[in-house]
């Protein structure tokens, strides 16, 4: 998996990229947790998401938001980070012009940025949102949400209690034309330390289900 350097609005963006297995391979962008809480692209959940898409032949990119690792700039309260994510998706699309599908996957703060990116990129086919911080940020911008996806949270999450996530899920499920899968993993916390295999099993199963329903030609 080669290191890549992208050029963003705040300067250099450091990433890791795994090319797709075919010319029309789908693409997936992975977004990491909060930079001010030690988030970076090598966080175990981010890496898990990266490998889940990579193993299925997707052209997959994860990267460090501005001010993290070797990425230039400084934390910008989500505004600049959304710009970084848009730059990364532009790069993925430019390098994979025949991509059959576009997916965005994020964990915690990365899930929040991912859902915002989704709203700006209607070409997105699917999303994975792990532990979205629905009690810290306003998710009302998802009106309407343009794509079907999976929202996954921990039953023992004290940072973002499941009831807060369910509030957003219920609202999304009233929308027509999309299907929101929602899974709560019993005893898992916001950090998934002992429950990474459940992330692999749940997210992997969801991607497989979607690919089976809409195979890549």
C-alpha cells in the first residue's frame, strides 16, 4: 500500500492508498477520528475499515486530516477537514475515472465529516458510519440523505449513548429511496478496543450484501 501525498487547501495531505483490482473497481474513502483526541489515519478502527474495502478489491484511500502526522495545516473545527475530505475524494475519482461505485466510511469525528461529504457528493453510492457523534454535532443537514448506508454504534458507548444515535437513525429512516441499516454491538464502547472483530464482521457483511445486490460488472 503506497504512501501518497495530495495537495490540499492547507498544503500537503499525507495518505495511504491501495489501488483497485480492476479498472472499474469501486472506490472507498476512509476518515479518521478527532485530531484533538489523538485521531489519525492509523487508528485501529480506521485501518480496519481500510482493509475491509481493500480486501474486496476497492481502490481505497485513508489520509491524515490537516495538522495530523505529516499533513500540513492546523485543526479547523471540521470546516477545513471537510475540505480535506473533498480533496481526497477528488484525487480518488481522478485516479479511478471508471469506478463503478463511490463509498465513504468514517469513524467518530470522521463519520461526521463523512456524512457532510455525502451531502455534497450525490454520486456517493454507500456509506459506513461508525460511532457517529450525534450528540456533539448537529446532523440535521442530512435532509435528505442521498445514499443508503450502515450506521454502527456500541451498546456501552458513554461518549455517544446509543439513544442519541437512534434519534438520527429514526429520522433518516423516514426518508424515501434510501435504506439505513443500524446495528448496535452489545458491550462495545466508543473506542471498540475489545470489539474490533465485530466491526469487521458487521461492516464486511454489509458491504458484501450491497455488492451482491449491485454487482460490479
